[in-house]
C-alpha cells in the first residue's frame, strides 16, 4: 500500500496516465475523527487528475451513521454493479450456497502430551522484543480502582512488572493487550454449538497458498480457541448473518437470517443487533437450531478474531524502569437488552485480582500518536480530560526526570473527590516547580466548566507559550465533542491574542499541525 501511494502521487506522472482506466473508490471511515475518509477523498481526486474516468462519485462509508456504513455502501454498490455488469457480465453464484470454509479442523483422538498453548503460557521471557506473535506475559502487580465509590464509572490504575521483558517505551507510546473471553461465555458458546471444550484439533488450510493464522497454536484445544481467539462478544456484521443463513438447516431461522443479511433488511438488522449492541453469542442463542448445526470448519470464517486493545502508557521508564502502568475506564452500559453491555478487555482486566494469586497478561508496546520534544527549554501544553490524561502523566514523569520544567497540564473531570486522577502527584510536582496545573471540575458548580473554558480564560498565557516560546500543544481524550471544542478554543486564542484574520488563524493552526507542534490522540 505504501509503495502504491508513493507511486501514484509522483509529480512526474503524466496527466493522461490513466486516461484508459475506469475506476470507483469506496472509503470506510468514521466521522468522529477529524480527517474523515481522508485517504478515499485524496485517492479519488488523484485518479481524476491522472485522467481516470470515475464510474461513480466516491462513496464515504461512515461507522457513525445510525445504520452503519452499509447505509451508504448498499446503494453505491447497487449502482456500481449496474455500471460494471452491463458491459462486463459474469455468471453469479447461486444464492444460499456457502463458499467452502477457509480451513478444516481435524480433531485428534487423544489430547497431545505437551500442548502448544501451555508452552506459550510458560514463555515469559520471549526472544527479542515482545510483539503480537510473541507477547510478554507480564505479571500484574496492582489493580486499583481510582474513582470514588459513588462515581458512575469504574476506572482502574493497573500496574505490570516488566523486569526482564525487553520492553522499551517512551511517553506517547501505547501498550497493546490481548484479552480473553469470560469463562461463562465460553461455556455458553460451547453448549449452544455442541462443542467439547477439551477436544484438540489441528488446523489445515483448504488452499495451498493460504497460511494458517500465526497466532493460533497447533495443535489447539476448543477451550483455547474460544477463550483467546474467537471474538464471540463482538457485535456481528451483516456478512455474519449471510454466512449463518447459508449454514442453517432450519427453514424459519434461515428466512429470518436471510432477511437480516439483505439490503432491504438493514433497518430491521439495525433494530435487532446494531442499536442494542447484541453480540454474536446472543444471536447464536436466538437461533439455536442454526447454531447447533454450524460445522466447526466454519468457525474462523464466521467469527472474527479477538483484536488486541491499545492503552496509552501512563508511566515513564525513566521514573519507574521495571514497571508499566495504564489507566483503564471499565466499559459498561445499558441498552434495551436485559444484560448490560461490557467492554471485553476492560471488563477482563478489572476481573483480574493479583491479590488472589499470580496473574499474567499478554502485552507488547508500539509507538503511539504523540511524540514529545527532546529540547530542554521547549514548554508543552497538555489538555487531557478524564482518562485522556494518561499519556501526559508518562510525559510529565519523563520530562521531570530529564529536568524539563515547562509542563502545563489542563485536566478536567466531574468532581474533585470522585475522579481527580493522580491529584497528590500533581500537587507535589507543583510544589517542586515542575508543573503548572489548571483544573476544570464540570459538576461542582451550577454551570458546567470544561477544559476549553479554562483554555480561553488563560488565552494570553497560551498565546505567549505558543508564539513566543515555541510551545508544543497536545490533546488526548474522548473523540465525541471535546477535540472540536478544544480546537475551537485554540483557534479563538490564536485569532484574538495574535490579532490574526480567520484565514491567517487557520494557516497558523495548520502550520502547528504540520510541524508536529499540535498533536492529538483521541478515541471513540
């Protein structure tokens, strides 16, 4: 992809390079992010510049749409096939016939003496830096709730011992954690599909050029497959219902599944599945005759793998060489379904208690989206409401350890006595002259006060730091409203304190972003 991207944007390419090519561009994006479908838009414009002929306008699928990306994609695809299949007709597969499974599960008569999944658990000192294929099984040494008992959300400060791991990280990096399904969900899944958890199998690809998933041990038990690899509590996409309908021997269940998987049924599918966040396991329980008839060979086609979850590292190796800390908001919310919806990774982490015995968590580290200046005298302005403060704690610890004192933190939460993370630590650093702390407690007065209000109040200071002292500006936290509100506040400060016009203000902000003096890390 990188090679293609570099090639297609070469300035030396003639303007008529693609004059004989018809094309269509479909983008998959999320409009809660600032650069929504940026790649699709840019690619579409570039192909036109090179003389290509667009079959259709660019399609911008949006995960935030009430009906999901299919709301845009379905009509676009319908128009695309009309355009393509007219001049280039091809025979279509008969409806209702499933493709062959990608793999076959060959069950073993006896359990192997040494199980490869046990070998992985025993490997706590991987060769080379830990990675997704060989994570470090880090001992959890602390799992502490840091919000008050009456606070609406359970937030945990979790600490791992990484001595001897080979892990190396800096402020702004993220740690990736591979979670597991809950034991009750594993039992229920095996029961509804008629699987024996202790049975072992080897995985064989049907096609010679298809590799087996590297993350799956060989041989593997059903228990291991379901607990560590199949994301049975994810919300299924339409393709899940499409394949499930093909595998169903039960007429009434098959009809309903076909309805859910059709373009005409997306409203009903949204009402049944997407809006209430009904998960794969619950759907299978709603279609028991179909679930009980699923051939095990199709499990990896039907159910996506559990993806690792990323958390900002909340501590510095310069301050704590053998420790790694993260701040985790435990995801739990109610929909119209009886059972609360729970985040897989955060709920799993919260359930682990190192006080009850050894706990190990598979993890590895990757560079994050934030990089901090190494030059000693460059100040940094950090805006981190809620758990968005986590990467800035790592940055402040790192900078203080290096003697860098120009640290300005804007922190926001609901109440001082409920969710003021690391209050004592910040106050001690203030006393030492290493930190300027600005707080916004939104629920402690009649009118809500957020970090963007505090920014505006201190506009002259922010402008002095940015324009005269070359400060870097950072923002981290929830992607819903806060990033736009903070960006608007920053624009106002630049315009008012700098005396700039609207276009000059936008150019100033763009220059900050281009030179990495304005960086943002947000999540939905």
